């Protein structure tokens, strides 16, 4: 699995590589998560924002517009 994901920097491509490596099937019919390719992308986005909160450089780009740096 490591060789499939090594060096992948784009979060969407990383998620696709995880599916290719059988980390998740991408289908609930086979025990995976239906929206798996979008799920890691969302997680990466949230982590980046939280890291920017720690740096004090966060911009609230989420739809709900709540304070994300509490």
C-alpha cells in the first residue's frame, strides 16, 4: 500500500490512491464508505484550517461561517 500512496500530495489523488490500495473500497456494498474519495479531502481541509488557527492566519471559508478557531 505504501508504494501506491508515497509522494501523492493532492488530497483527492491521495484518497484515490487509498482506494486503489484497497484501504477502502469506496462502496458501502463492499464494506467501504460511499463518499470515501471526498471524505479525506474534507478532513485535510479542516486540518489545514485548524493548523492555521494555531498560527493565527485562519480564514473562515466554510459554509456555516461559525467561528472555527474557538
